[in-house]
């Protein structure tokens, strides 16, 4: 049989006993590893990475973004979820956006398009940044080293610059049309000629220097994160907003608070998976795991058509429920406990055919399995997973304190707006909301985003087992779900669990990696699945970009894996 050449790309597993970090860029990972070497806690390292990666990967996260974090104390087992999700400004309203014809959609979530892409790009889009406040709160509770010390790596990277790699150059160059609309943004991320900074191509790479951001980070290091919300930086943000038609004010910034949630834990195989239900993708990860837990996947075999079929059917149903029922529970009751209940999962399995695909499946009804008072449901939202532009950080320190943290600007380079004299790129929070008025999901004052961020921790026999998460839009959810299955059902090891090809389904269709065996693809088609083949490459992320750290109970070694197609890096100490 004739064949063709194909990519074979992977990364080695990182191993250590004294601590481990993962980050989406090498310089950020090194910042976290150095903090661990100095005796810092897992939180110290995560905070250092969060600020550093916002410098070296400015299109994914940073001071102007939002964040979610789950932390487990290695000594006591106490686990806490911190929610730094974004709220929209008090003066935002759908009426500020001029709608395009109904057939035109845009953005990561496929809402109706707006004139000048104003609901995704520009001065009206930013929500209140939550990342700095979340990091400050986490450090206050679990940090060991001084706050200023944690920001040193980010300040050095911003002020001294760093060599641009292929990934940064590619993402920035591909965003030229969008970023070029805003002079301060263009000045920050492009050469004076207007050309993008170039990676090493037969000569040394260009260096990206961000002096305004270095000064801002210096203020945050000296004065704390509150400077972003009620200090010098807040004043600069509000001033530039007012000068350019934005609606975010100093009052909006001062009102921001980090939320705290108790984690929800569900059993899966011989482990417990922990995450935050409201505002994240964890509820959907847990629902899919609950459904598929009724089948012996290990016996069916890794990448077998039979096991993959069941994994598809479970994530499909979980997404259908997500798009119908989940949202901001401050606006209407949301059946979070219902969607992850074991009894509801059993009901959904009753409608799942192990021998036939069900592309026409519809959302279930989790309300009978929830304790909240029912108040209808949202109309199904668009089923466009999007690639997503986010970062994820994992840390386990020498005392086995664990952190899984996801931070994002929303779309690539967020709003595309850089605040004058600060170097801060703001998120595009309205991206998560419908610009058409009249729905619970419509753009509106003080609404909090429903993010796909899915940072999770797992424990076995009361001991740390794994910290996992991913960037990648709603595909984060299916990625985290499959990494957990690869670890707990198929015992692939962390790098193997992450490098394995994946699937994604939110409804009738199934996106599937071309790296699956041809026999698996043929078997899935025979079962009735409508497959769209997606090729993994250095410039695509059809299936998100997961990373994770696990504790090998047999050797007491920490083992980390990262996405093979990007500069993501794990470093042990």
C-alpha cells in the first residue's frame, strides 16, 4: 500500500524529585523553576510564571487578562479554587454595538457579527482584568517569598527584552491587520517600519523590548496588585478608555474582587478529579467523565474504534448540556450539580448506543438531579469551539503543594488595545457574550464570563496525583477530559497522555486528528460518525494545548508533559 510522509513530533518527559513547573514558553518556565530553587512555594512559582509568560507570550495572557486557579495544600489536603474571571463594565450595553446582517457571525463563539468587529476588537470590548488580583490573593495566602521577588523575572524580560521565537513571530504577524488599527498596539509589538519582529532565520532573532510594561510591572511589584484597580495604573487605564470611547472606569476597576469557591470532586476510576464548577469548563469535563465511567475503556483498548466512539458520545452530550444550561448563576439558576451527578450520567448512558453514533443527540434535562429551583434554560448557543488564546501553568513543589492555573486575554491579543504608557494589552471580555440584546447571554453591565478554562487537580488515595490544564477555547474541555482518560484508563504517562491524538465534538460533527490509526477512522465512520479530519501542525491547535504534572507513586518522582507542537516547556528542580 502506498503511503505519504507525515509529521512525527513529540517532546520528552521531564522528571524531578524537588519540584516541577510547566509553562507555555521556556523563559516563563525558567522563571518559575528559579523561584522553586530559591525555596518558593508552588504558588510563588505560579505567580512568577503568570507575570513572566504575559511578557513573553503577550497575545495569550497578561496583566490585562483573567485567570482561574486551583491550589491543594500538600500537608493538609485543603483545596481552594480562586476565580479571577472578568466582569463587564457597568456602562456596557448591547445598544453600543451595531449589528451586521443575521447571517454574518464572528468571534470565537460565533455570535452575530458587529460593525468593525466592535464586540471582539477595540475599546468597547475589555472586561475588568482579574489576573493581577487573583495572583495577589493567592500569594497572600500561600506565598513564601516576597511579592516583589516574584515579579523580578517579568520585569527583566520586559525591560531587557527577549529573542522572539517562531511561535511569537507567527502569532504577531498573523494579527497585523487587527493590531494595526491601534497606534499604541502597533508601536508596542511591531518594528518602527511596521514589520513584525522576526525569529532566528540564519541570523540572531529580533528582541522584543516592552519598556512601558516593565515600568507597569515595577509599580505592581512595589505597590501590589491593587495599583491596577485603585492606583496609578487604574487611572491610566480609565484615562485612555475615556479618550477612545471605552466605558471602563476607575469605579469599575475598584469594584473588582477575586471570588473563592470550594472545589467539587468526582470519582473517576481510582482517583478523584477536583475543579471549580461555576464560570469554568470543569463542570463539562466532569459530566463527560461521569458518563464514560460506566464503560470499561481500558479493556476496549487505547485508540480502538469502540473506546473512541464512547469517548465521543460522552463529550458530545456534555457539550450539548453546556451550551443549553450553563452560564452565570448570578443571572439565573444553573444546574451545575445536576449535570455532574452520577444518576444523571446513568440516565444519559441509557440513551447512548455503544454500537451506533448519535449525531442527532440533543441536550438532556439535568434539573431533576439538581437542588436548585428550576428557571427554564438558555437557548442553545453557537457550537464553535475556536482555537482560543490562553496560557496554562502547572506547579508541584517539594512539599507536594499543587497548582493548576489558566489565564487568558480571550482572543489573540485580546481586545487588540494597549493602554498608553502602561504596555498593558486588555482582554476582550465582550467576546464571551451575545451582542444581540434580550438574552441571558447578551452583553450587559457587570456580567461575569463563562470561560472554558478547565484547571483540574487529581488525587489518588488522598495523595497528590496530577495537575492538568490547557489553553485552546472550548477545546480545552475535551483536551483535559482526554488527558485524564489517557492517564487513568490507558496508563499512558503524562507526556504520552498529552501527545496522544484527540477528538472534539460539540454536536453532530466530530473533529478528529489525522494521527489516529486509519482502522480507527474507518471503524468510527462505520458506526455513523461524521468525521472532519484535522492535521496537527506547528501553526494549528485544533485540539487545544494541554500540559500536566503527575506524581509517580512508585518512584516519588514528578513527571511532566507539555504540548509537543508549541514552545511549551517543563522544568524540574
